[in-house]
C-alpha cells in the first residue's frame, strides 16, 4: 500500500522533486523504492514505469512479510517438546 501511494503521488505530481522530510519518510516506509536509482532510464508515465513500481511493490511486500515473520517468531511462545 505504501508503494502504491508513493507511485500515485509521483505520477500525479509529474515526478516533482520530493522535499527532504517526504523523501526520508518514503525511503523509511518503502526501502525498495531505492531500486529506482538503478532504473533511472525508464520513462515516466509509461507501462515500463508501472512494471518497475510493481516489482518494487512486490519486493516491499516480501520485506514487510519477512519483518512481520521475524517479529512473530520473536514474540511467540516456545513450544515444549516431550
């Protein structure tokens, strides 16, 4: 969801430069968005950029899932074996 909001904001503002607090927040909430640095030559407002942001959203979802699984494992009660 974070990735979708960030992508929508960038699309509707015509990829305007983000302010520093907004940039830090975006990188903190969607660290996978840093992958766009490697794909700088993809044209905005095309299906190519949609594909790039779809991969970023998938990567971000996997990252959030891994963090959630780690936290769940950390706070789960240990099982007792007989």
